[in-house]
């Protein structure tokens, strides 16, 4: 992010301090129907509209830098993989053999691929998806191999992130998707970071509950009282939207110190926690020397795969002390997110079944939760309108 923009955002945060009414997005208490978290029908429409109909972040480019390196979609509902070809081109394919449908890659390994060999009968595909070989091919006398290449979906990389459009084949430009945030994110040069670890766990909660728990600071003093709370005494959030995407800033306790740092040396992320919600399901937290990419992959209204990857700047984490610091960083993220935020989301999800609350109440400090919900609802409504217009 450009220095001038960082300073403008920092000024905004400093001005907002203590003026709680200016931080409110809505001027009234809101109610959010819990159907959003339980309805199978809404869930199916979300999958159809939000997850199949637009590009999604597939991960960080560090996993696919070299020819033959690849990343497997963590998501069983959209099983694809992204692979870097010998020609340097990044491609995505559905992870399904064209013979009898076996998955070509079952789990990620460290060695780069030279070809894709189906584990069932050994059909072999090039990294460009072309069917190259059929064992005992005389058993398939009428097959033209050119017709049985892997099914491609479109992949693109931009500013260190890899995006996949799971159902389209035309190319797309992630920077265009991100509008003004594209330049913002590009300035952070996320491509310099390398992966420390990716952890995938299943959470028993709706995907939106997991996203939305990151969108209010009201819970920090209480739920995170033994962990994050001392760092967020200022507590408030401020956000900007770019299309459906959000940039969110959470004021850290040291925010007032920003005024004592000469402007040239001031950095936004020294005083606020900055993250992007890349619609619909990815959160990228940008810190000084690490980034954390969380992706929420819906399995059912009450089940979501949560993929979290910690990346770091290699020159800032050197040797055993660097490894130790990274271990601690990941542990801290696991404690504050998995054991506190996402555990709470699971408990709330379980409680939805008892029918006590037909709606969840959102106070004046929780407006961003509704902002996200409205983005989702508007997308679903727009899709419904289009479908109604095209019987
Ligand atoms: S299913 Fe892949 S070779 Fe038979
Ligand atoms: Fe939290």
C-alpha cells in the first residue's frame, strides 16, 4: 500500500478514536435471521452463486513457483489442482481422470510433477492437461486422445495470490476483480513471502459465521481476554469496500503512539491490524513480516473446511530462532482463532438447533457483520433476478 494511503488511513483511525458514533455503520440495532446459518436452500444458492460463479483465491503463489509444482484444492466440493507447466504457465484442472474418474492427485507431495499418472489404470497426462498415454492403448481402438485432455478451469496469479474460477474457462484478471484494492495489495508484495505451514481443519459451523467472527471487535475484550485483548484496547474497526471485497482495520492499543513517530517512518500496520476479506471466503491478514491466509470452504450449512496458511519473509526469520518465532506465531494464531473464535462459532452453530433465537442481534459496534451479510444477500438476489429473467 502506498505510503500516502497508509498515512490517510492512519489519520482516519486517529481521528476516529473516542468518537464512537462515527465508527458506527448503522445507527440502530439490527437483527440477522439465523436461517442464514442453517438453511440448506440458502446454502445451495450460496454455493451456486458465490462459489461457482466467481473467481476464488486458491492460495499463495509460493506453492506453485517452479515448473511441476502444484497445489491441490482443499475443497472436496470443487476438487481441482493448480500446476505450473514446464512452460511456466499456471493452469488449473479438475482433479478427475477422463477414463473412469479417479482423482489424479490424492495428496500433495514435495516433489514436482513431471506428468500426471492416474493411480487407477495409469492414463498419463502432461502438465498442460493433454492426454499423452494410455497403457495397452489397443484396448481403446476408437479413442482420439486429443478429445480426452483434462477438464480445465481458469487460473490466474496476481500480486502473490493464485485465483481459480472453478466453472469458467475464459481467462480473467484478479486485479480487475479487486478494483482499487489491487494496487493496495500489490504494494505489499505478497509474492516475497514463503510458506511456513498450511493447516486444514473441519469446523462444525457455517462458513459465514466463521468469516463474520472476524468482522467485529466487540468480542475481543471478552472472548480474547487472556490473549488478544491487551493489544486491542482501542478496539474499534474501520472498513472500506471495493465491490464485494472489504479492507478492514482494527485499532491496536498502541495507536496513539503513531503521532510520535515521524511521518516518513510511520507504517499503518505498526498501529492497526489490517486485513482484506476477498469475497466471498478468503481473509488475508497482512503483518510486517508474516501474512496469514484463511480460506473457508463450505461443505454443508453447518460444516466448513478452514484452510489457514502462515507465510513469512525468509530474511526476517533466520535459523533456529526464526523457526521458533514462526512456531510461536502459528501457535498464537491457532489459540486465538481456532480455540477462541472458531470454537465459539461452532458452539453458536450447535446452539442454533435449540431454536432459542430466530435472529442474532447486532449492536452498533457489530455493523460490519451485517455489511458482509448484505453483500451475500444482494448477490443471491441479483442471481435470482437474472434467473427469473431467463427461464
Ligand atoms: S480411471 Fe484413470 S486410468 Fe482409469
Ligand atoms: Fe476474535
